[in-house]
C-alpha cells in the first residue's frame, strides 16, 4: 500500500458513474496563482472556481482583477490542463438576467471554460428578475457556445431554470431539455455550505453536478452517494465554504483542504495520482 493510500484511505467505489470534475471554489488573492497551476499539471480534473461580485472584490473569496489577470496568464501556459469556472454573483448575475454579456464576453479569453449563474439573494442578486429572464438568459447563452453555463438549481432559482427548461423556442430548445451548453448544479443550500439531504439522479434532459456542504470531512461519504445516484452519467461535485481556513488571522483559500479532497477522489479510483506522487 502506498503512503498516499494510507493517508487518504477510501474504498474503491464500484460505479459506472464518472466524476468529470472536482470543483473547488473561492480561489482568491490569498494563494499564488502559480500554486493553482502546479496542482492543475498533476490533477487536471480539478476545476478552480473564481467568484465575481464587484461590490465584494478584494474581500476573502472574491478575487481582484489583478489577481485574475495573473491566473489567466497561468491558465494560458498550462497546455489546457487548468480548468477554470467563473461563478457569477451580485451585479454580474443581474447583468446576465438582463441579457447583458459585456463581462461574460471577456471570460473565454481569460481561460474560463464554464460560467455558473448564482441567481440567489444570498449572492446579492435581484431575484425578482428570475421569473422574467429565461429567454434573455437563453439568448445570451446561445451567443457564447464556447462556454458551458451552469444554472444553480434550487427552489429559489426555480423560476429561472424552469423557465429555460420548459420553454420551447430557438434559444431554449425543445421543452424538457436544456441548450447543449447548459448544465445545472443541484444546491439547495444556495451556496451557504449546508449539507444536502438528498442527491438526486440526473434527469434525461440534462447533466448535473452536486453541491451543498461538501468538504474534506465528508467527501468520501458524499462520493459514494453521488456516484450511486449518478446512474452511469457524468457528474461533478463542487465545494466552497469548507475550503476556507484562518491562517495568521486571515481568511484564506486552503490548498491543504483542497488536497484532502483530491486525495479522496483518487483513493476512490475516479482519477489517479501522477506516477511521481504515488
């Protein structure tokens, strides 16, 4: 048994479900972008989520424009191994709900491949727009086929995601199916880090990921449950609050905690450690 297996004990999970990404969100100025680049070279299945909310820029979890530029430089030189997701909050979501894509249009060139729309009040969004914005959002999404868009799926965001899902037009596609570059993140905690009580099976019409209270302390158990629930589909898991630590009195994005989760995923044989780390 390798030392990694002893440090990260986790039984192999017999499942035809495949984990496509391990999402670790809240990367910010507390870590050097080069360190994220190093992780990406060894573990290209890790997706770093960056929160964009202008009124909180520079606070913990919310990266500065300068830091994002440095991250983009690392991603550009990563040979395609660095996976980045832009998690939109606050006015960045309000813009999307209005069909305004000036900011979204900059993301691909910065190295972001996925865009998550966090249309909830706790994320500083005017949720009164959710019920009337489905077509505007779908039209915006149709203009950016190089990006995958993630709709946060919970009761609060139901007017938005259900509006996109059940509409039948040139932008939303057939009723009951999402546009090809749209997926959903099942997160009833709405980004507050409360552990989900259920992990639903992906429906036929679209793919999903799972979030809500996932972290180093429970990822082994959660993996067993979501890989069983996945029913042979590709899924992903995403976490944020559990990856924070206080170091020298500062709230930081904790790479040690990220690595605990990477170790658990590899121990479950969803992915493998590189040869030089076994």
